[in-house]
C-alpha cells in the first residue's frame, strides 16, 4: 500500500527546508486512527456499498480514504530569486485535495451557473463533475481537477482538468494522480503533461504552454535531489512547449534593449 501520509509529510518537509521557497499554506493533518488497515478496509467496503463506481479502491490506494477534509499546501519561490539565470521570474505550486468520501458524495460543489447553456451542451460532463484537486486558497492555479461521477448510474468516468469551458480528460487513476502530483511537487501546470499529446498540441494555448515549459527548467534547479527522469518521460510535451518559451524570451529581450 502506498504510504501517502509519509509521502505528503516528506513533501511538506522538503518545502519547509528549501531556502528558495515560501509556504503560503501548510494545512494538513491525518488522523492516526484512520491509517489503520481495519478502518481503511471498513471505509472501502462502506463506500463501495454507498457509491459504487471506483470503490472499493485498489489495495495500493486505500490510504487515500484517510485524507482529511482539508488538505491545502501552497508554495512559491521567494521574491527576487533568479531562476534559470534570470529567465524565469517565479514558480508556484500547490496540493489541495478533497477527501474522497466528500468529493464523491457532495455534488453541491458543481457550480453549473458558471457555464452558459451552450457550454453545458458542448461539455455535458460538467453536469457530473465534482471537485477533487481544488487549486489552493493561495490562488496558485485556476485549472482545477474534477472527478467525473454519475450519481444516477453510480458510475465513475475518470478525472478531467478544467480548462476554460472545457474538461480535458486525464488518463490517471486517483492514486496515480496523487503520486504524480507529489513527484512534480505540485508545481503549476504539471497536469497538462498528462493530457493526450493531441489535446496538448491542439487545445492548449501558447501562454499555457509557456508556463508548462518552466517545469523542465525550474524544478531540477529548486529540487536538485529529486529523481527527474519524469522530465525525460514527458519530453514530447516539452518539445511542443519550447518554441513558445523561446519566442517569449526573445520578445522580452527586445523590449529590454528598446530605447527609452
């Protein structure tokens, strides 16, 4: 079983001990009794009876059932820190997960009033979307991750990333989502690397790609001790994003050399 409590504790410790990072939120407390296997098994069976869908969770992911109702960790690089030789101004990240039992059972988090009838017609999945990764109270991202769960049929249809008035599918299990978020330190934009390559190329705009490209440059600099083989695994995405980063920097250089 993945020890998510230990992984999140390690994540927080690495952020707290990094002199280049400031934590704006560090709200996480796991109830020790809920980490015991009998409690996890009981909760898994209960949610299977109540909600069906993805429950019971695979054995490796069961500790996610013990996530607290409030988990909000948000960080940013310190003001004035020179990243990538001064080419990047800042980096932010967050992990703000709702407890699964809450995320699946509280459809009131669906704010359908935000969308026009036309948008709901084009993306009907919004009607079954419930927040799972809520960005952060520190407003480090407005691209939120939803569980697609149809209460009427008790069917779970996976994870999706909100992007404008679209929901873009993320082919990750719930457990893999959390494990992957921690590998990327929750840094802004990591989810875009798990869209289909076609969605990334055709549906994600240039400014977003520019932000995503920071991941391959800044994270190894901020966390040199980490295993960054994950960057090579996503090289095809960074190859698509690189021209936008280079073009932006060329524009910035031209502006800086323009006579006053």
